[in-house]
């Protein structure tokens, strides 16, 4: 149920075990949030644009004796991120560690050793948090308790910001190396430092881009699924999960089709999935009720898409454009009740690597701004267009000169679209937030509580959001099917 990366991975893993598998997807395309827009010759990936831990994708093809290279090219990027600061200065974070160290040396010599120490500590966290635990089920509280000594040694109670600040002195470097939690829906100032493992993960496997875009990666997985006999039903929204005797017996679509099933794997938001059971008349397990009542959700996303009639060759594939405020802005995004007046932006220019995203001598852009989720008092029908204009004005005045004269095919998605299109609770970009008390056993379990044959994958489940996280959630389900 649901054909995001978690659902596709779970479907393939179940099929490799001999199950007859049918995928039901609400949208018109496979991929869930990883959908593709085509407007006036410009292509836009709407979902994840940063591919790390490519071996998790390669595994899915290897299950059937096939090679991912025969389906899609994952190209390693040399320049991972360019960070641009309010004073106009920049910092390039690259695959070549010596180039990265040279950048750090020019900005803050004292932090060269600090960054190397940060990587060493990140590796220690990685070996526990990713290698040993990311694909392990956390359904048993005693299993969780056995991890406590390791978590104490790793100082998991610290936040990502505290972890980074303990190694780096310069404020610009602290900002650059603490943004990783935002890629999985977390505020660096309250996300557990376990997520600092991302630093080593990036160094171990690099950052890749699928040529043709994330949509080509989804298409590759879809092709593999069809080849292996998986049935795919698009525009097939589930409205009801029928259960009896604490067991799923069938699903019902919005079109009234009732489909019996022996096992159901849901790639939807966990809270939404549970409320579908017998049209919300299911008496839930107390742990589920507790999470539904007290779960803290991630921030939401405002995503602006546009093409340009000219190329901006000086803009990197991935750019982080910092606003004038950092901690204060993040506090307003995660805890505020109104739309902040300023913003920081993630800018994706895939045409820096793949010209097929735009007509000749043109560029395709995706600009993401973290914003409060729908618990805030924001009228996106009014403020959406205003916010898009503010972003365009700011880019026009800084890194994309004359943008307003060259912009074409512009449109945007708000948290309201995330709620409508993806059935995302509160329009959150990444389901529940990756804070310490919503991790591992405390997160929604991959094996549903109170229902014997229901399994959950995706951002809201263990181990968490981000492409490696949702692919690992499918590995967890694979291990317990």
C-alpha cells in the first residue's frame, strides 16, 4: 500500500521470498513523493534529490540476480554541496576530502583537526547506529534497553548541534555541518546526535545522482517489479483496511474494490494507516494511541519549481543558501505558529549534471524552504503565492541575477499539497520528527501493534526518514516476514 521508495523496496523484498505481491498507489505515478513533473520542456523531480548509501538500492536488484547498472546510472558527484552565506561568501563541501580540508583551512585553520575528529566520531556512531541497528527490528523493549550502554558511550543524548559544536569553532562551519538533520525532518538543535552518522555515511559512499533524475530511479525499480511479476495498480487510493480478530483480511479502495490479503505492508504515514483500520473503529494498542496523541511531527516543506531561459553555470548541483538567522529561524519553523518573514533555502539545479532536465541552454530548478507544518496558522491559499514571490525576489537579488526576467514554468507545492497528495499528517515533510524520544523502540514499529499481519515502512517508522532510512525500514520488514 503506497509506492514510495519504502513501499517499492518492501514489495521487491516480499516478492523475492515468493509472495504474490500487488502494489496499490494513490497517485498516477510510482514513487509517492518521488514523483516527476514535466512542464514546457522542463523536468522536475519532486522527491528526494540526494542519493546516499547506493548499495541499499543495488541490493534490490541483486535479490533477483540483476545489476542496477543495467537499469539506471548512479553518477557520483564531486561537489556535494555549496553553502552560501548572507555576506556572499561560500564554502564547498566536496568528495575530495583534501579539497574540503583546504576550504576549512582558508576559513578557520583551527577547525581542520576538529573536522577530522568529527569524522572519526561520526564513524563510531555509524558503526553502531547504522551498521548494527538501522535494519534491526525494535519491537522488543528489552532489545532497546540492551543498546543503552552503547548509546551512553556515543553520547546519544546530545543534539546534532552540540555534537558539531564540540568539534568546530567557526559559526559558518557549525552551520554547514549541522544541516544534515533537516534532510530527514529534524531540527539540529533537538535532533539526537545519532544522526551525525550521516557525515561518515557520505564519506563512505559519496553522494550520487541518478541520471535522468530520481524519477529514472523509480522507473528502474518499477521495471524490475514488473519483470518479477509484481502487479501495480495506480490511482488506487485505499480508504479502508478491513480487519477482524486482530488481523487484516482485506483492503477497500476509493472506487469500492475490495481486495483480500494475507499480509499488508503500508508505506503510508503510520497514523493515517492506523486510522484507516475499519474506518477508524479499530481499538488500538495503547502504545499506538500514545504515539498518536503525543507524537511531534517534522516541519513541512514549501517547494518552488521553475525553469529559466538562460543557464546559471555558477550555481552548483546542490546549494544551501543560508538566511541571516539560523537557530532563531529554525525555532520558528519547528515551534512557531506563523510563517517566518525570512528563510533559508535548498536549491537543486540538476542541469548542472544532467542537461536533459531542460531545453538547450536553459536550467531546471527546485527550491525547497522548510516551513511550519499545518499545526501553524498559515493560509497557504493566500500566502503561497506571496512566499514564492519573496523567494524569487531574494534569489534575483543574490545568486540568480535577472531571474525575474528569465523565469518560466513556475509553480509550487505547499504543506496543504503534501496533506492532499501524500496523505501526510499535518502536511509534515518527513512524518514524525527524529528526536531522541521518537527513535528506535519509541518510533512507530515496523510490525504493527495489535494487528498480526500488518507491517509498516517509510519515514514515520524505524529507523526514520531519508532514502537510506526508508530503504532500511523495508529490510526490517524483510527480516520479520
